[in-house]
């Protein structure tokens, strides 16, 4: 039997951030999740992230963990020429290109060190709420569980929230064709590159261990998926780029592993909370990388979700609705700004990818 004040479903950045904040307030927390298999997508932290890691007691470990600084963003958007945005005038400092697996392992270790009980397994099955307590019976997949609250940090699946009848509202669908490339020469660049092309846009960034991560953000219907998931197919798509292709060539970088498609839609839960539960991270809302806030948003919402639950536990009935309202406002602001940015790219107005976004 696991008895806790809060069960966290998901051991990624949002779930670990919630757990660390909750145990710091003296609550008993059980985190259910597995270290993900394979390479994870999401390798950039904005300049605001170190302050959040400081709140979690993880800043110094993070800074000593071999992640790469990101001093600027470059974009070929609305023009073939690169435009630059550097962080020299940002009072928060620079961002980071991270080793995602190392970053998540650090957060799990920090949660365990703080006192959270990490359960290497799936979420409890059949959680139901009776008299203000969530219960799940023991079964072959895991022990019995009792908790007052649940945090859904299960990622885009939002598995717990959807089991409670909550709908995921999709602003626009999108996929990312993700690949990794190993450089044969030292990587002497410390910036993120965004390059618009006819079928979407390329994202690329250096990551530790001498590699680049690449992702073509596009619409699934525009591609022959089996071919795109090969090195030859992804290489052909790279040939339609300019700056991204040249970046790889300049470093003698070649694709390694099998490219794959992942969901990259922009969406949010209709209501990211309910009696005795709240959603955080990608389970609550998902942005595409045009916003540059993915992982930082996961940490922020993880901390805010924990604070909302703590306030609710003290009798503040407005805490969870206020948290939901903040997320809705944030998503609406993101949606307006993202569409403004998409509409600023006018080189291919009749191309299906861009036409669909200009028409919104």
C-alpha cells in the first residue's frame, strides 16, 4: 500500500518539479513513471529556467552537468537572410542546449533526494475518488494507492485528465520529423537555428556529446512517412533547406539513428483541474518550439500546479480555478503571438502548410 498526500503521474520535468515543490512543503508524494526509452525531443531551456531550478534546489547541479550555453537564436523567417536575437541584454542571462536524458535523470534524483517516493512503473490503474480520497486497488501492475490529490504530468497523452472526462482542445495539428546528426568536427556554435521552408520549418541546435538535434515541423499529410523516416528521405528534405543544410555540412555532420515523427500539435486541456486533481506540463498545454518555452513551461507549470494544490489543501477554493484561468490566458496569448509569427512568413502563401496557418 502506498499512502501519500499527492500522487504524481509522470516522472518528467513537470512531474518532478511538482514533486520537489510539494515535498519541500512537507507533503508525502509518490511519483509514478519510467525513464523514457530512446532519445527525447526538447533540448532547449530559455534564460528563465535557472531561476526555476534554483527554486527546486537543482541549479548548481544543473550548471555543473555539462549542458551547453545558448547565446542566441537565429532565424530565416520571412526572408532568406538570417536574423539574430542574442541574450546579451537579457538580465536573466543566456539559455541552454541540454542533454535531455541527463536533465531528466537529474530532476528525478533531486526529487528522490528531497523525499519523494519514486515508483518505476505505470500510473495506478482504476483511480477513483471516494469521500475526498483517491484510491486504487492492488493489481499485477502495482500496489494499492491512497492519496488526497493527483497531479497529471503524463505528457501529451493527459491520460488521467482524459479519464476524468476532460477534452484536449487542439489549436492546430502538427508533427515533427526528428533526427540527430553527429559532427565529425568540433561544434563551434552556440545558437538555435529556425529556418522556414515550403513545407514547414526546420529547428536545429547543438547538444552535448558533439551532436545536433534536428526537427522539421510540418503537416503529416505532406509527406510519405515511410520514406521520410529513412536517412535518405530526411536528407532529401534537408536539401530543400539552406542554412540548416549548410550548418550540418560545415561540421561534417551525418544523420545517426532512424528519424521519427512525433506529435507537435498546439493544444490545451479544456479545464486543467478538477476536484482533487490538477494537470501540469504537456498534459495541461503544449506549445510548439516557435515559442521557445517548452521545457521552461513544464517546470513553471509543475511548480504552479503544486502551489495551487497546497492552497486548495489549506481551504482556498479559488486556487485551482485561478490556476486554470492563468493557463488559459497564457495559451490564448501564445496562440495569438504564434499565429502572428506564422503570418509574417509570406514567401509561400499558396503552399498547404503556410496557407492553413494564414487562414486561421
